[in-house]
């Protein structure tokens, strides 16, 4: 039964003419599926509604071809042809008693129009934001009238599709309504420029237009950024307060946050749960309408606290609803310990950034609801009495064990060390990554509840031990280790010869190796690990030089919104950064590099070098078992499978997915070469 302390979370909230059944509001979030994969998108949103979210929103929804954000795949309501795809989502959300919301937007100078080939428009003449070789033209009065008409028409289409809440979007530096508010984008001298009242005129007009068009049956929400954290050139809290006061009672609901996206969905490495409270805690004092706020909420106690203290009325969430679509239901059912808490790694964001279906480190079913029929809280029952041995309790092994156990198989998990979690346990001890330990904690907690699962710690196994165990299926999930020889994507072979002194790998650092003097870190990996190693060394009192073969430090981290925060952190702790240099040698005291473009040599002296280049799978046990395949039948072994980093090192999300996929597919039908459903074109639009 539900803990009465959390009763307040399940009170209904009136949003104009509609009522949310509780205070859980899945705010708009991108997903990489959008208009291109409507069935996948609808199935993903449906599971949120099934999980108890009272409101389930789309991502950005383009209202016109002149606001085309290709190559990114968002929602679309350009004309009536787009209604059926979004009606599919609405119907599925309504089937579970949820309200469906659509976030209408025109991205102005932050669009691309790469697909539509329309000319970009903006409050004033300016370059496109994201580096495309084009400019936006300043809008004249006819353009403004057209924009208002496009937005109104899209709102009406949204109503026809079945949406209960229609958004006006003025956040994340991604909408004309916000661009008109910004001094740096709005240089107009007419009634839409200059004073804040003039700059807010278009926002007011669009809100009124939307209310008049659909407000009889749909709630109208305003998503508004209260601070861009860039000073006077952007929206500041001081101006935001005046904007809220100007239009306080026009929208039926306020959805407030920070801009840009990298501040709103800031990774857990750089901000804790509820971090936006100091920026938004004044909004409710200026409006009587309900306020939604976000903050990577996973703790019901934090949620209740913010509601009772009058910070917000509804719990807004994107990432927590991705990690656990059933978060509200679990609180309602008194199963708080079962919540699959978001770790704030932002792998979900990388789906949008790489224009691929959304993924989640914690929830391997995310994005696979339609493609593979996976569900975050249900899994098909075992179809045999097979006995399964999982070797290795890292993220792949833990997830395979948990999911196999949930299916009802007899599962035995053997871990060579005392500690469960593998790389997750080790990396969670690094600066800022403590919340990544939730990957381990949730799975261990679920495994502990399963009476059909046995866990053996401090149990290193060899091939002979496994052959004698009596397992029907063997899963090898023995992880990987960082290379010490600096071989990676920019090298044609090993760079550092074995035996040369003063070489430490990230594994050595996580094992507690001491750092001293000047530490040189060579990054050929391009994600987070090198910058974390730099932090470790700086905190140990070392001077640090971070060198990368790429032209940008930690370049892949831009896909998870880490990049700007990483750069600020490295500058803050005094790390010297040298891009475009490939390591060519290390003699124990000096690192030699070649510049990527000039070919010139540069030498950096150091007391220690830490190559962060690539990892090698710990696949020795698997190879030993493969070599003895002739003995499997006599030992009763039907299959041996290597998964996760032991097969091919990757993200923690890859390892979790590999473990889950193994559990889902065991004893399943052969689905051929393409093991998931696709959106196939069966007709051509005339």
C-alpha cells in the first residue's frame, strides 16, 4: 500500500478544461523517433501512461516547413497529413487514463531547413545558430502574422489529433517565442522590439491565439525558460519575473526550466537532484495557475518537499520517466525501493543527438517497446527448465541475471571478487559519478528478491569448473580492461612498449595507484573518462596536461550535454589542454606527439602518463570454453555466450542492453537476420 506521506503526489490537478489524475507530468523530451517512426514513438509514450504519468508529452513539434529541424527527428504538424501519426500516440495515452500534450514550436534561427529548403526566419537578420552556412532573415509584419497563423493552425490540428494540452514553447533557445524575448536576437525597433513589454508581445499574442483556438477543450501550457545563465544577452531571472507577471494568468499551466538544454538536463556529474529549485521557486508567487518544474526527480521525498513548500505543483520529469516509466505506479503501490532511478548519464540525450531511437543505461527496454515488444516491468516467463550460469557481476552480468531470474529460470551468478557491479562499482567512485552506482544497486536489490537466483562472490572460475557445474547455458560477462600501450583509433599499433615505466591506466587509478608530479593524460577515447582522470590527478595535487588526438576535448560528450560542463571544470581545476596531437611515443619521462595537421612534433615532459585509448575484452575464459566445445554436450551445456564488454567494450548502456537482450531472447524463436520490427514504406504519398 502507498505510504501516506506520498498521498499529496496523487491529488488531481486542474489544467484549464482538463484534469490530470495526479501530479506526475512527463514533460516534453526528444527521442530520435518522432515523425519518422510514429509507432515506436507512440509505444514509448504509451508505457509512460501505463506507468502512471498523468500527463505524457511529445517532444518539440514543428508547426511549419520554415521551422524544419532536420536532420533531427522530432514531431510534426505541418499540415493535416501529420495528424494520424500523433493521433496514434494520443489514443495510446488515453487508453491508460493519461492526458496527451504536444509541444508546438517554430525554431526560427535555430532551425536548419535542410529538408524543406525554406529560408530561415528570425526576429532580426542573423546567422543560423548551429553553424549551417546560411542566415535567417528578419521577419516583417506579414511574417509575424503568418507565424501566428501557423501556430494557431497547428494547435487546431493538435486538438483534432486528440491532444488534451497544447504547448506554447519559449524555452531552451529553440523557439521564436523565446527568440523575440532575447536582446541578443531581437534588434527590432518596432512594436515587437526594444522594451521587454514589446519583446514579450508575440508571446502574449500566441498564447491568446492558442487559447481562443483550442482553449474550450484543451489546456494551454507555456514552457518558459527563467534563466539562460549567460548574463544580460540572455533571459535572466530578473526579466523572467517581469515576463511571468505580464502573462501570469493567460496559460493554464506554467512549465518552467533553465536554458539551454545543457543546463536544463545537466548531467548528474555536475548537478544533484532538484538543482533547478533556486531558479524557479518564485514562479508560483506570481500566478495562480499550476506550475511544473523539473530536477531529475527520483526521490518521492524530494517531490513531496517541493510541493509542500510551494515550489511547484506538479512533478515534471523527462529523464526519470525514461529510466523508469513506472515510477508513479511504484510510489502508488508502495514499491519505492523498486524504482529504477535515473543516473543522469544522459545517454538518452545521445539518441536525439545521433538521430537514432532513444536509449537508456538503466532501462534497456526504452526505445524497444514497439521494435522488440519489450516492457520495462514485464517479461515473458521461462520456456524451459534450463539452468543458467552467469560468470561476472558487472552491468551485463547483473542485468542478465536479474532478467533471467524474473523470467523464472534457475540462475547462478559467479563473481571473482567480493564486490558486485564490475566497472560500475569502480567508476562510481570517481569524481561526480557516484549516482552511476544506481545501475548496480537497483539490480542487486532486485536479484536479492529472487529465490531462484544464487550469487557466489569471490568465486573465480576456469573452463574446467564451468564444465563441471552442470549448467544448461553459460553466459560469460567478464568485462574488459584499459590498454596500457596507447593503441587506439588514431594509432596503427601499440605506441608504448611494455615495461616502460610511469604508465598508468584508468584501471590502475581506480585500483588506487598513486599519482605524483606532472601527469600527462592522452585521450583517444573522446568521451568522459579522460576528463575524469584529469580531475582525479588535479585533486591529488598534480599538474595536469590533457592531450587529445581529436580537434576538441571530450568531443563525444557533446552528445550527452557534458561538453560545456567538462570544459568549465577542467579550466577551473587548472588542466592544460592540447588538442590535435597524436601520441607517437613515451620514454618514461617524455611524451612525443605529432600534430594532426601540420605534422610537427611536440614533446611534453611528465612524471606519469595515463593513456585513455581503448579497452581489451577479458575474453580468456570464453575462448577457453570455445576451445573445449567438443566437451559441452557431455557437460550438459547447450550454449556458451559472451556478452557486454567481454565481447566488445562499449558504454555501460551497451553492457546493460546486452545482458537484457540475452535474457529476452533465450529459448525464443529465431527472428532471422533482422531481429526487430521496422517502419517500412508501403505506399507513396501523392
